[in-house]
């Protein structure tokens, strides 16, 4: 990876790009499961779709393995990658509630708590995860298989809501 290409990439991003030498590197790369300790070469903290496209293209052009991070709750830590580019969407937290249609459109960095906060003021709720810090993106994309009756109820609840998310 050329130093100039990296500088150009950082210049093209609106959100911050965190490198291993940055003071906040350890805090930003940490995942919910503290048993997983992955060390990406850089973390692209996207603020909008243009940042996301820029980050994906940079990874592709520089043959870097990329991992997308939503809420960072995935058990094996699939939202991060050793020596690759973590594309961190956790700053993309827009939520739009349509109280008439009773739907909500959710940015890829939202957690269950973010969605609850936006919907509850309209007396609405999305029956999805049971922990407020879990990412809506990961929940929407498949979440965790579990055979417990309580979790099966939760799974059925949000499986039916897939089309209403925009993760
Ligand atoms: C405390 C806790 C409570 C949980 N509760 C529930 C529950 O009630 N019901 C349930 O079914 N599951 C539950 N889970 C499991 C959880 O749903 C999954 O771990 C889910 O993958 C977490 O999503 P995330 O966005 O936080 O994770 P991340 O680790 O950020 O992402 C998970 C996966 O999705 C990918 N991804 C994330 N965002 C995107 C995106 N925008 N585009 C493409 N790929 C993306 C990542 O690359 C990664 O492979 C829980 C997990 C924990 C740790």
C-alpha cells in the first residue's frame, strides 16, 4: 500500500480514518466481545454513503481485506479484520420514523437503543433485539441462531420486519 494512496484516501473521506499510531485506535477498534482482539491496519469511520463507497474502493484498489462494522456485537468479531480495513458504520445513525405508515428507516450504525429512542416517542416499537447496544444492521442481516423459545420469538419478530429496515 502506497503512502500517497493512503493520504489521498484520508483526504477523500469526510469521516476520520484511524491508524495504529492514533491515540484512539484501541478504543475505536474494540468489539463487544472482548475475547476478540483484531488489529485492522486502518479504520475508516464513515459518516455518509460517499465515505462508504470511498472506503470500499480503497480496499479493493489496494487489495486489502475489508470488514464492515455495524454495532460490533457479532460474537466471532466478523465486524473487524486483522491487517485489513475496518469500515466502521457506527457513526451513521440517522433514523426516520413515519408514524402514519408505522415504519422506520434506519442508518447502518444504529443500535437497538437508537431505534427505540426514535420510535418510542410515537408510541411505536420494533420487536427486535433484547439488548440496547446490539446493532440493527447485524440483527437485520441474520443475527444469531438460537433455539431457546424466548430467542425464537425475538427472531420471528424481526424476521417479519426485514423490508422495513434500511440497513
Ligand atoms: C448482548 C447481545 C445480545 C444479542 N441479542 C440478540 C437478540 O435478541 N436476537 C438476535 O437474533 N440476536 C441477538 N444477538 C446477536 C446479534 O444480533 C448478532 O451478533 C448481530 O450480528 C450483531 O449485529 P451488529 O451490527 O451489532 O454486529 P457487527 O459485528 O457490527 O456486524 C455483524 C455482521 O454483519 C456485517 N455487517 C454489519 N453491518 C453491515 C452492513 N451495513 N452491510 C453489510 N454487512 C454488515 C458485519 O460485517 C458482520 O459480519 C445478540 C448479541 C449480543 C452480543
